[in-house]
């Protein structure tokens, strides 16, 4: 199938300047502690104090921080640090983290500061239950009666009570950002949050190197830059309730600020400035994954919703990326227990043990869509995605796999060790199909003989590719770029029908 792609007109050039937030900036929620933010250097551009005190000084070059008024549950006051430490250890053994701090001539044992009074009150009640009834009380930390939060120097002296602080050029938790930073309580959670207001193109400079190695071919990096820009355009405002557009974690796109920028990814961002993919005039859902294992699948096949620009396509040139995972039967049963209880009424009281796995439904590209789990007390069906999530998407790399039951292990002749195990399609028809694999694999392999055929010792999962398999394969993009294809052609083959358009 041929795919059409058009190039729109570049309507808007982005200015790349650091400075106070401007209209059009993206607002990115960056990670800080719940009750404190460590800052270094920078310039205060606006300060809203909650007690009418004047604006604080510029603290360029110094380490400083802001701290939310927080609560802690106190579990006693001791005259020696040794006694306090022993009490903290005892608390730790009951499952409550405890900190020891000096207060004048005494040592206080308390839980870490909590941003919410109710949470600290609950902890205090739990500590009382655990036998720490003496002197368990609730105190405000660091100081009483503060409606906002405090700006602190490195020594911890409060400078001024704040309700909002805008800075530029500061490192936040050791990380530098372009644009400006706004530190305030989250309107959604009441916790402290930092929002980086940054020009869209500068944001991408901190995103693309996280998504694709900077040493990869430039045309692949350009395709990645367009996909990331499109994602940002389509999802802008996803965190509107919390006061920002996108978060800096895997939930949206990983964003590392200035610290992760690289000259090559910068070049890919600049070369595609402002370009996004649209379909019917709307930014597309430009999903991507690491490696398709030879063929992508449609969004309909994997997630059950259809998008005309997300069909399954072949990734010619993509070299195989085989993976292998061994899971003991007990490990598999533990991972699937709650899912199996929910999946079949017969298994509501427990599966009684897993005896076999049988792929029951495949996608067009061969990914396991549905899997029959044969348990002692009955049979349940799970999606391939559910199995992958249960075992961990980082190690169970894709749903392009086949399960193989391990029934017995044997060694080959000396000098050429061979592990032999049997494929087991179902408990009923235990056809014996021997597969040999060389040892020296990184997967943990159990040695020993499993008696009889009734219970496998565990399961091998032999797979290919990495990721969900929808949209652009990054590895496929790399291979296409190495073969001389342009970013436009790479995008057109993974998102057929989508149009390259200038964002505005
Ligand atoms: Zn997010």
C-alpha cells in the first residue's frame, strides 16, 4: 500500500530564548520532593509571599531550597542519642520509617515529614497501636502556623514565607532547565510542585535524547523529533487539573531538561522545527516502540481502537532482536494469581496450579492476542498484554512470543553442553517436540529433572522485538535511515496517510 504524505507550510518560527514564561510555552511538571525542593543559583523573577514580606534577594551561585510546612508523627523524646536510635530501630522493625533529630538537649524520634496533617495523624495512631503510646504527638514541621512554604538557605534559615516562587536559571534537584520555573503547591494534590515553562522546541531538546540514542542516524533522530513533537501537540493539557501540560516522566514523555541535550539531537529538532504529523487536520497519536520484530500491528489489534494511520506494516531491514525469559511455575502462578481469579469463575478460589499455556489467538503480525491458561481447576483466557504486564514489560519485552513448558533438562556430550526441553501445547495433547538451545544464556536455567508430565517446572518465553508493536519501530527507523531513507519516508511508512504539517 502506498502512503501519501504532504509537507505543509512553515507558519511559525519558534524563538529560542531563556527567560520568563511567555504565551505559547509548554508547561512541564518536573519531579521534586513532596515537602521540599533543592535549588541552586538562579534569579527570582517573581515572588508571592503569603505574609506580606518583601521579595527575597537574588541567590545566584548559592544552594537554597523551598520547603512546604509539613507534619510528622513524633514517637518520643530521649535524653541520649543511643536510646533514640534504639527506639527508631524498633519502629523500623514494625514497618514505620523513623528519623532521629536533635532538639536542644534531647533527641526526638519521628516519622518523615508528611505534607498532609491527616496522613501524619494516621501514622501517629498506628504508632500508638504499635506500643509507642508515650509522648506520641503531632507537631508541625518546620514551623507552626505557616500557610505557605518557606524559602531556605543552605543552612536552613527561613528567609520568607512564600505561596509562589518564579525563578530562572536555577538547578532543580541538580538539574538545569531552559525557560523558567514556577514553584508552588499543586492545586490538585496540595503537594509542592515545580513547573518548567519552556518553549516547545527547547522542550524537545530535552526529550529526544531520552527516546533515541543521540548517536543514531540523523534521519531516524529527525523522525523521532517529529513523533515527540506530535505527541506533545496531541497531549498538551493532559495534566491541566494540576496546572501544567505534560509531566516529565514515562507517563507522558521523559524530559531531562538542559542536562541531557546533545548536539546531534538538537540538530534533528532544529531540522524539523515546528513540524508535526496530522490526520484530518488533527495531530495524530504518534505512538512508537523500540523494535517491532519484523512487523508492526494495528492499534485495533493491540488496543482495540482503530486509527487509519496506525495499520500493521512490515519493517523491512529490521534485524531480529530475540529475547528469552524463563519463569518458574511458582513464579508464574504468583504473578497471575489475581488475574486468574478474576478471569474465570472456576478459578475464583485459586487456580490449583498452572499446567500449560496455549496461545489461542494471534494478531496479523503474529503477536499473542489471547492465551489459554490451563490450570488444575479450570481454564482461563488472558490477553498477551496482561501476561506481559504481569511479568514486567521490561523483561517480557513483547507479545511476539511463544511459550514453551520446561519438562526436563539434560546435558549433551562433554564440551558441547545442550539444554533440552519440550514444547507443550496443552495438557491434553502433550506432543513432545524437542528443542535444543546452547547454554551460556543469560536467563536463569534450573537444572534437574521434573518427574512425569503433569507439572512443568516452569516456562520459557521465546520472543522477538521490544515494545507494544504499534506505530513507529525505532529500530526499524534506524535501519531505514542507514539504508538512505529520509525522515519523511520513514514517517510515511509507519504512519501512512498522516500529513507533515507546521504546528501553530
Ligand atoms: Zn504525564
